[in-house]
C-alpha cells in the first residue's frame, strides 16, 4: 500500500495544492505563500508520511515542524495551516480508499491497519505543526515586544538625536509626531509589576495614544493629547489606576523635548506630596530643578534653620510663604487664602526673615527665598 501511494505523491501534491489555494480563504487571497512553495511543502510532508507507512516505522516529523515554524514566520494563521493539513490527509485517505476498492487482494485487516496509520499520522503531524507554529509565534511575539520595549525606552529617555529618527521611531510605535504630550513617571511598589496596570489599553478607550516602559523602579510613559480636554481625562484615569506616587510633566508640543519632560515628571515623582503631581513649568520651577545638586545646596543653606523647627512650627511658615508668593506679596490676599489675620501673616513672614537672614522686601534676597522655597516644594531635601 505504501509503495502504491509513494508512486502517486507528486500527483497528490499537485491536487492538494489546488484544493488548498481554492478552498482556504487565506491561501486564495494572499500571495505570501506561492503555489509552487505549497506544492513543495506538501510533497515533502507526504514523502515523510508515506515512507513511514511503507517501512512500518515511526513517523518522522521534522518536515512538519519546519512547516509550522516557517509558516508562522510568514504570518500564516494557524487555523489556515491546520485546514491545509486536514485537506491533505483527507485527500490521502480518499486516494487510499480508491486503491483499496480497486484491489481485491487487500484484506479487510490490511485496509483497517492502513487507515489507522493514516489517521494516526494526521494526529501526529497536526500536533507537531501546531506546536512548532505556536513556539515560533511566541518567539516572534517576544522578539517584537523586546524591540518595542527598546524603541520605547530610547524614545522616552530622549536618546534619539535626529528628528528623522525620532519621527520614524514614533511611527513604528504608532504615536503621533505632533503634540501636545505629557510625560509620566510612576513609582513601582514591586519590581516587575506595573503601578499603572493596563494604562495603555484604558487610555486607548479614551482615544488617547500612549507608549509605556516598565523599569525596575518606575513605569514611564508618553501620552498624546489630541484636544484641550485630553489632559484632564488622562490625569483622572492615572489617578484612578495609581497604586502610589505618580509624577507628570507639564504639556509640551515638540516630541524632541521628551527627555526633558520625563526629567520633570521624575522630579515631580521624587518631590514631596502624595498621589499624582504635575510639574509646573514656570521659570522659577524650572530653575529649581534644572541642576538639583546646586539648587538643593542653595535651599539648604537658606532654609536650614527653618528645617530645625518642629514640623508643627515649620509647616505654617512654609504654607504662608507660598500663599504670599501666589498673592504677589499681598498681605490681605494671603490672610484671606489662609483664613488668618493679617498680623498673623506679617508675624510669620518676620519669623522667616529671622530664620533665613533674608528680607522679603529686598529684591535679591526675596528672589533667593522664592527659589529656596520652590526647591523645597519640588525636591525632597529635608531629610
């Protein structure tokens, strides 16, 4: 029986190829796998199967595994590939049945034994093809994920130096190349676990494109803001997802500024406060964090005596100074904001002057105070 089938392998391969390319939608509409390639693969699989039947030996599945792996690399869907194998073995079975019906010398036992071998071969070949296809697909997914992770990290860390490469990377990551955007940095509680779990998919539901990278200590990301309400929607979502501290940059329009924006997001993450904190890109705020080692030393030299106070004494003084700055130096507006008497504001400002040795009425010394308190608000320098 095996010898007879062996003589018909070439003809069978041609007929199976015709059936595959006419009956299976993927093969009928795609030119990824040319007909001659399908014929060669069918012939190789048949030769391996018929050889095992002829020799009454174990099925060798190297060709089947190679077929599964190479078709996965070409992007052939597994259901289409499995359908092709079903067609092939069904045609082998029909060919065998025709031979058996025309040859009266074949015993019923021989026919049953050959039938069992054919369908046993199908089970083995189909299993090996599917396993090889899945393994290759998983490897490809991991490779694609690794490439995407590397591209994302290079983009977010500002390591891409030319605008052309920047735009190409953004296009590969399916990110718009024109802003505005915000950068995000979220602290991880556990290494390998996202502090903003599922954020990319949830942002996509809001029609917001984003890319994210999980680092050992942070999850960093870039969010595109297509309209004026997008930033509020993004921040609200991040606030709901966050399991800990999150720093967010001010919005920016040039993708090339992502490195700087991520730096400011990380500054907001590291600063005092809880929850989601967005960086204020005022001149004073940028000056406070531009060179942290310099600004930290300046702030500590100005505020060190203030830091020596108990927290209950120190807190109202710091709160009052920030309110006074927001009020453009108005004692009345400061008192109204804090719900205290104007004399209380004056008293607290005098205490600040005494503790720092800087006057709130001297332009130079007032500027030093403003910068020192700005650094205090943005950087964790009290410890």
